[in-house]
C-alpha cells in the first residue's frame, strides 16, 4: 500500500535489488544515456540532483531514464526540498550481482 507521501508523488517505490531479474538490470544498463548517469554517480560517490547530470536529452526523456534505473534497482531517489536526489545503490547491487557495476562502469567508456 502506498504511503500518503507516495500518493502525492513525492517519493518513489524502490524495489529490493534481489527482487529485480538480471534481465531487467541488463536492459537498464544497455542504454548509453543510462550508463552515463550511472557512471557520473559511480565516479562522484555522492548523491546528485537530476538536473546536474551531463546528458543531452530532453527533461521528459531524462525522467524516463531515471525511472528505468530506479525500477531496475540501480538507483534510489529522494527529495531534498525541490530537488530529486539520486544515489547509486552500489553496495546493494554488488551484494546481489557481484562485480557487475565494476565490469560495466569501471572501465574506460560509459
């Protein structure tokens, strides 16, 4: 059941990484824009607002990419004031899919 805050659209549902099929995670990782988002989070090690990413897509397309990453269990999103902050769920992903993020993001190009 959704909380009142979720019903107002201020929070999003985040799946448990272990409940996300590997196929869904790989489909999220195949897109270069999404890999770029993850690489920026991976490299910075900090929470980042959606508008601070260097991606050349429209706002609605960026929203779609962030949703795909969240639904695949790769990022967590939360509001801080009017900003939606994104966090790479690295420890959780590594626990379920050991080495996946390092293999995909730890090398040269996104």
